[in-house]
């Protein structure tokens, strides 16, 4: 008992230390000491090259767009003026924030829709047989498959075979399939937890089986289903491998809605916070400027995931208060 308690406290301590380290180091990038006390450029701009140089005895750190404006105002040729440049270390991460939110919302809508329907079939309609047992066993096993396998599956099926290319649609379905086993399992257990009397009472009053499930079973199972969605949100938002193969770009200045047609919205790739952290951390030379971008992005990423999870928890609590038995 003492050993287990000590291991639990040690894990909590390590996790708290990690989150605290990210919060402290990332706060210097995300927040500022003057009004409005947040780094507006970091939260609203696009990733850019950072120019570092000395000018009239003053140390200057300017992102690429601002550097070109500065060069024009000071009569300097931006193409020939010698500066130290650091890729992805200037500007902001707004495209990555927007891309992450869109990927999470789209994937969760698809996963919840398919997962709830599958759980309803397995719980309410399917008869116990060798085939159904094999299906349930497969679902449990799929929950433990590494995310990189889902990434390769999504690339092979959606990107190459179906010809969707690196796009939002490919990323949505890949991420949805990745969390589908968790949602199916949790949803089926939640449906089975609803007392049989709810079903029998509705059937006795003349309701059809689907009406019974829709009005007397599913609403009371929603708190448990939303609990699984909270866990799935964190996994969907934090995965790098699936979106790296199917949906994410290292650099994209345009917002997802800046397209010519509705079809173009689904066929385009986006930036995403986990992939941006991966690129900044491993694909470019490391220095103090990239470190600031890394920790700032990680802090914003944690805040975005926490915000989506809190919203899911709020919806679950509302459903739990509304439907009690």
C-alpha cells in the first residue's frame, strides 16, 4: 500500500513539475508586462522568420513582416542588410490554434456520430454470437494500436487511395477512427447501465424500439458518453503522427475559411499546434529564440485542450443534472 501510494505521488509530482515548467517558461512568450498583458502578436500572427541584429547600439528582434516595414522606414535594403535569422521563431501561432480547434471539433463530431450508432447496435440490437464477440474483441484491441499506425492507415486510405490528399477531411476521419474504439466501448457500457425498466415501460406504452432508445435510453446514457469524449478530446488534440501524414502543414498563412469554395475548405491542409511544436523542436537548429516559441506554443496548446475538455465536462454535468434516475 505504501509503495503504491508513493508511486502515485511520484507520478503526480512529475506531471505537476512538467506542467509547471511549461507554464513558467511559456508565460514569458504568451503574456506581457503591459496592457493588455498578453502577447497579441504571438496569439494573432502567423509563424515567421525572426531577424536579430544591432541597430545604433540597440538590440533588435523583429519578425520578418515587421522587419521589412522597419527596413523601408529606415532606408535599409532588407535583402542585403545583414541579420541573424531564426526560422519559425517570430510572429505567432494563430493558424496553428485555428487548425487544431477545427481538427478536434470535426474529428469528435464524426467519432461521436459513428461511435454512438455502433454502440446502440451492439447494445440494443446485436444478438450474442461468435461474430459479435469477435467484433467487441477487435474494438478493444484497436484501442491499444499506436497512433502512428492510424496515421499510416489514414495516409494509405484517405490521402492516396481515395485521393483526398493532405486535407482536413483526411485528418478528421483518421483522428475519428483513432478514438472510435474508446467511444464505442464507453458508449456501450453507458447504454447497458440504463435500467431495463426504462425500456420495458416505454415498450409497454406502445413505443417502438427506436423510439424507446432515442427517448428513454440514450438521454440517460449521455453523461457516460460525454465522459469518454473528454478523454478522446485530449488524445485527438495531442496526436502528431496521424495529422503529420494526413492533414498538417509546417507552414500555412491562410485561415481555413479563406478558400474559393466550400469543397476547397475540406480539401485543404492546416497547421496544428502539436505538429508545429514537433517542427520547431526537431526540424530546425535549436537556440534561445526557438525555445521561446516551443514553450509558448506548448502553453497555448495546453490551454486550448483544457478549454475544450472543460466545455465537454460542462456539457456532461448539464446532462447529468437533467437526466437522473
